[in-house]
C-alpha cells in the first residue's frame, strides 16, 4: 500500500451515468495526524461541450492555499466554451506548485470522469499512479504529472489513491449495483457504504464522503454522507 497521507477516490464510468465518491479527510503526511480542515475533494464541472466529475487525493496544500480551493480557482478560470483539454491542462499546471513542495509529501492524483461530446472518458493525472498501473510506494514523488486516458466501451470502476481497502467483493457489489443503472440516490448510497467500510480498514480514508453523478444528457447532482453535526 502507498505510504503517506493519500485517500480513496472511486469513479464508475459507463455509457450513460458516471458516479464518483471521495471523502473529506486531510492528513498531515509528516505526522499522520488529521488536519482540522474538512475538504470536499470533488467538484462537478459543466461546460457547453462536456461535463466532468473531478476528484483529487494526495498533498493537501499548495503552499498558498488548500488544494480544493486551488481546484475551484481552475474551475472559475475555465470559460463556458472551453475545451475539455483546456481544463485538463489547468489541472496539470499543478506541477508549478508541486515543484516547490517537499518531494517526500507531494503525491497527487486527479481522477476525472467525463462525458465529452456525449462520449465517456476517464483521465488520471498523477505523479504516482496511472490507468492500468497501481499506486507506487515511493520515497519521493516527482513534480511531473503524467496524464493517462481511457475511453471505456463498457462500464468500468476506477479506484485511485488507496484502492487496497476496497476488497474484490465490494468492487463486484458496486459493479452489480451500477449495472442496473440505479437512480442517483441508490448509486450514492452504494458508494458511501463502500467508503465507510474502507475507512475501517485504512484510517487515511475518512468515513464521511461526498458522492456525485453526471449523465450523458448533462444532468448532475451530489450528496454529502456522514457530515458531523458540529461542523458547518
């Protein structure tokens, strides 16, 4: 399993809906302690020609701001008529601040499930994993982010960050659920249940999570699961 404070992002891609989940926990990679800042590690992006679900895992801070805030800045800077490739380039520009980060703690992955001109895509932008290649346990992480892409012909489940806490039976259960093309609420609940179980196997995965979906028709939505009552 990958060392360091990296969490779990799950993305299910099909010809009709795409579902994604990510927890809120940020961890100080140097101490292993939780950071008192609960971050939504997912955003939903909708533009004229494409719709995407974007999750991140890895380094928590750019040196100037928390990474979720940086992602939102990239979203706001992306015009409504921007091409999908333009947005991917903005995410890959994280290399600029990764170059200044401590190499021991700068693991970073963006997991992107998208419909581009009605075609499903999955893109992984990462310095420690790639599509078809599991996360690597490195002592230091490069500042360069590799981009790997896949256009699935059939449904696929992609796990990034810390996939080991999701056993085969949970992966098959998710595939069985999504094969029925469930309503959004049922898909959300299935992902949240797997995330909770993963959090019991690996403390780097938080039990609370955000789940979301997007469809080929441009419909989208998301739900928070397990948010503490004492937090805004």
